[in-house]
């Protein structure tokens, strides 16, 4: 845990490629041999942190039983509430110092839990559904990043409503 915390603190200051195992170990006050008994390098440690968070997010979202009526908003609220509960980790992993793998993993979770419902609610041109889902998910993640960086200045419900309104009615709808 101390290794993970150390890497997360270092990621707030610099990119993963600029962080060394030696730095992580010095920050954590442990021997490098201890580090290497658990991880191959700093990228492996980062991947483990990301995977644990994504697994936790998936389990959290799976724990809710949504009824078919208006569950897109409910699911969006739950996803945003999860981000709020893990604000520091998500903000760090989605910042410019982290690589984009966490964002890609979040996109996969969002597609799995959200897009299916959006597609059921609004009939879409299936020929272009891949483009539509990429736009929806990427835009939603960007909104959440701005929200995290703004100190979560709105409630999860308000952010979910902003996202679902843009998706359902369009930017100018």
C-alpha cells in the first residue's frame, strides 16, 4: 500500500516515464528488493493500481439493480458518485502526468454500463454507433475530469444531469 501511495503522490508532480523505482522506494522508505518482489517496474505498479480501481468500479456499478425506466441517469449518477468517492485517485490517474491507459479503462467500463442503455433509449443508426459511443464516452469522461479538477463544485446528480441532457438533447437542443 505504501508503494501505491508513493507512486500516486509522485504522479501528481511528474509523468510516469520520469518516475524511477528508486524514487518510489525512497519516497516509501523501503528497499528496492521489496519493490521488485511485488512489481517489475513503475509501470507494473501503475497498471496494478489502475486495474484494482477499475475492478472496484465495475463491482460497485454491478451492485446496483436498476429498473429499465430512466436507468441511464441513475447509472450515470452512480458512476459519478464512484468518481467522487475516489476523487484523489481518479484525479491523479486522469491528469496529464499519467498515461492514458486509465482513461481507456474507464472508457471500457463506461461503454459496458452506459452505452447499451443510451442506445436502447434513443434509436441510432447502427452503422455509426461506434462513432456515437466514442463521442458520448469521451465527452462524459472529459466532463468528469473538469468536475474533479474544479473540486467537485457540483453534486454527482447535477453532473449526471448535464451529461445525460447533452447526450439526449444535444449541445444546443
